[in-house]
C-alpha cells in the first residue's frame, strides 16, 4: 500500500464534531432519524463520519460527465457489473438537512483489474487515459448521479470508490471534503464471482484487513440494490457550517 494511501481522517464523536465546528466551521455529517409525529418525511439526525485520504490516484481532470465508464481518448468502455451511484449532498441548517445545489462532486476508482487511469504506478502506466473518472454538479435536490461499474480490487486495499465534494462556484467561502465508499465483503464476493472479475481469483484484502476501512468504513458503506443487470446505490452527505 502506498504511504499516501493511509487514512488521514479520524472518527469523531458528536461532542468532538461540535468542537470542530467551533474551530473550523465545517464538518461533514451523514444519517437520518425517524420522522417526528405529524411529519410526512424524515428529518436528518446527522452524526460525524470520517474524512479519508484521497490517495495517490486523484487527478483533477475536470471531466464533467455522468457516465464515467468510457475513455474519451479512444471511445472504449470499461467492462464490469453496472453500478448507478448517487451522492446526495445536503446543508444542515436550522436542524434540517436542505439539499445543496451546485456542489462539485468528483468520483474515481479502479477498473475490474485494479487499475486507475491517468497515473503512473509500479503496477501500470495509464498516463493519458481517463476512464472511471468524472464529476457532476449537484442538482436542485442536491444529487449527483454517476453511471459506472462495480470497482475491482488491488493488493493492500479492500474494494472502494473515492469521492470528493467541493463548494459550489457561487459560494464565497470554499470547502472541500474527501472520503471513500465501501461494500460488504460478502456482496463483493458475489460480484467477483461474475465476469470479468472472476479471472483474477480471490482478492488479497478484505474490509477489516484494510487500515483505511478500519478508520470509519462501516459508516461509509454502500447498500446496493438490484437494478437491471447491475446495482444502484445512494450515499447521503450532509455539510454543517457551509
């Protein structure tokens, strides 16, 4: 595992999160509570989740697109189990999570062989390629939607997707939050039994063997549901103090 791939985030208690707000004015929160009596929809009960390292493979490509499976340099499409990923970004205000429109959300991850695009690594050199990278601006409901594939794996890391949320261009006070999304091990085993993943055999690192995952991965785990030949998943991110 690259040194840059170690977690720099920490899991915060609610008290620590409030203390952080007093110093930094910004924390990232996620979660929901049941609706109170008389309410028709649930209000958010936000609890702190950890920021995690962006790792050595982030490239600010400025590729504004929803379908990140293709490589615009040659028109090829990465094979894999389809995954529709939605990241819903909210601003916590007056006890409510209100959709945050216009936030810049980047997503990037490896392909079915554990390879990232546009980087030079001891395992590969893909400089100039741009597959499985892209960004979306959140819509009026705070949602950024991506069409991608279920990520593969590489030695030293469990299965994961990187994401970064940056402030809307209209915001005078900027912010940035970076973290990673994970999957249940048994769910990944089922996916990796299918082509094109199956040719690689058993993966080397599972969730609890990954030091970055142990820094809050349970709170950053997706729960995909079947959709067509693949899956769909949504992750909620709430920002306080922005």
